[in-house]
C-alpha cells in the first residue's frame, strides 16, 4: 500500500506454523514499488498493525514521533496493542531521509 509519502508492506510470520497450513502460508506477499525523492520512510508491518491502524493514521503517528526515530516502531506497535489487535504485531520503520530533514518538514 502506498501513499502519504510513505510505503507499507505486509510481513509474513507463518514460517513454522505447520498446524495452520494450508490456511496460513509462509509464502510472502511481495510488492515492488519505485521510490521517489519525496518518499520519507517505509513502514513494514504485520496484520497486527494494519488490522487496527489505517495508512493515514500511521503517517500521522510517524509525523508526531519522528523527532524520536528510535520510538517510531514501538509507538506504532503500542498503538495497535492499545486498539485491541488480535494478531501478532511486528513493525519495522526505515527512514529514507535523514531524520534531521524529516524534523524540519514537520
């Protein structure tokens, strides 16, 4: 999913979940996206985040948290847990611009 100056990619967690096959697969969903100079960050996360937090909300949380870059993943995961996510929550944030540049933008 893309938009709002960031990109989102679902992450598979089912490697080793033999008891759940064929309902759950270890074959990841792969998306190729061409990044532009305007893209600020990537958020890669499992359904535990995306089931309860929208793309727009993720962007707003990122913009609110970017001054503490080490906290972005933790804050997104915490938000999903607080909203009652019933799935595992894995979040990885990759900044494509230097954080000092992102701080000036927001």
